[in-house]
């Protein structure tokens, strides 16, 4: 199929540039090469400050049955 042939859509120079960008891409939520929930929470806190949202007070989860 023609739509699966990317060489006809993108010239070789653009494909090479996209491969370079993909190789340099990194996740903002990784620290020391591993996924970090604390990095994600830091992002959410900073975004909420940027958006002007009020921080909600921390309330611990109570109970013994946690079902999704």
C-alpha cells in the first residue's frame, strides 16, 4: 500500500532527522533511567501552580478494600 511506504511521503533527509530526534527523546518522568512516580508528581504540582489552581490538603486514604 502506498500509505505504508514512508519513503514516498518523506524524503530521506527528513526521515534521518526524525530518527535523530527519536534517539534523543527522553521522558520527563524518568530519573536515573527508571520511571519515577515522584517525578510525575513534581510535574503535576508545578503545572497546578502554573495554572493557578489551589493545592488541596493531603488526606490519607483510609480503608482496607481498594477495588478498581
